[in-house]
C-alpha cells in the first residue's frame, strides 16, 4: 500500500454507473469485481468525483447487465445524471488478500521488468480473458502478458512498485 501523507482513507475503484435501467430509478452498473456481483457486497459506494456515499438497496444481474436500486434515487433522470460516474469504496472495506494475491488496482501502474532487468513498461490495464488475467503493459510498445504466477510472473514487489516477468522483450 502507498504511503498516505494526509491520512485520507485510500479508495479503490470497483466499477461505474453506465446509465438508467427502466423508469423507477434503477441504475445499470459496470463492475470490475470478480465475480461481477461482488460489487454489491461493499457498502456504501462512493460515487463520482464528489465521493457521494450511496447505499445499494438491491442489486442483481439483469440479462448481461448488473442493475442496482440506490437509496435516495427514485427516478430515471436522477440515475442518468450519474451515468459515467465511477464507483469506489474505501480500501479498508475490502478483505486483506495477504502477500500472494492482488487487487487489480494494486497492479495498475507498476513497472514491469523481465528477468534480465530490461524494463518493458508499466501496467496500464488488467484484462479478464476467462482463462487467465492479462496485463496490458505500455512501454516502447504495447504488450499483452498473461498474469500467470510462476510461469510468466516471477515476482510482484508492491513496495518497490515492480513486477518481474519471464518475457522476451521482442514480443
């Protein structure tokens, strides 16, 4: 975890509100949690740049989407005004994963080096592919590197903000 000089609680992004669902004020939700429905377990949500606390009254899968009924928001126009806003929670609301598992937010921005010390870039994004997660590493070029421990990922040092991979820089 990063030092926090102003003692403000650290926030973690979990997803975003993508729009309205129906006319009764339900919101369509994009979740970056795994499983997607886990986003409903963390309360309250901190929505948008103002970090407005919002309680989820109900949340469920609706077809290929997630939808949520939010406290104090009872019409479509109010939900539409939140479209595009990020959903975050305080870090201390999430379970501690220990030293061998990682939240994606902990990996974004880390510098990536191969085992020979060649810097490949930094992790710009994590992608779920179904089979395994993939790091999108942006450096001299864009690389997609599978996040498979002990095969491609040999070390994650969060304190040093560094990931070591077994990867040929020509790929």
